[in-house]
């Protein structure tokens, strides 16, 4: 699902985990209208992560739009904030439901 990042409108962002030593970052989502969840986007060889939570448009955990180009991933949030991640690539991973056996 290499175009998953372009299909994240209204996706619910749950968490961002930066693994400093491994230089990886995982963005976890509860789901999106076009991508049943939960799922994660995994980035490797990360050199920068910017994740402001100023909420200029008010609180929201939903993605307005997302893109990945030239090693830059951007997630414009419906809160008015933009999460930016520098990494040469990413992968899509389905994740189990919490509490599922």
C-alpha cells in the first residue's frame, strides 16, 4: 500500500513514537475512511521530526491531508498544526486491535 500516505484524509492519529537509537518513527492511526484501521506508517533513517501541538484551529486528532515527496512527509492536521518528518522512505503496517487475542 505504497500510496497510503495520500489517502489519510480524516484518519485518526493516535500516537507518534520516535525510536532515537534506531532512527525510526512510527505514526499509529485508529483508521481512515479509505483504510480500515488500526494501522501504522513506519519511517526509517529519520533525521528530523517536527510535531507542534499549538492547535490554532482548535483540538483535533484528524488528518486534513498528507503527502510524501523528496524524503519529506507532511501531515496537515485539522487542528491547524503540521507534523513533518524527514526520512527517505516509509512502509505501511496493519496493527492488531488493542485487547485482541
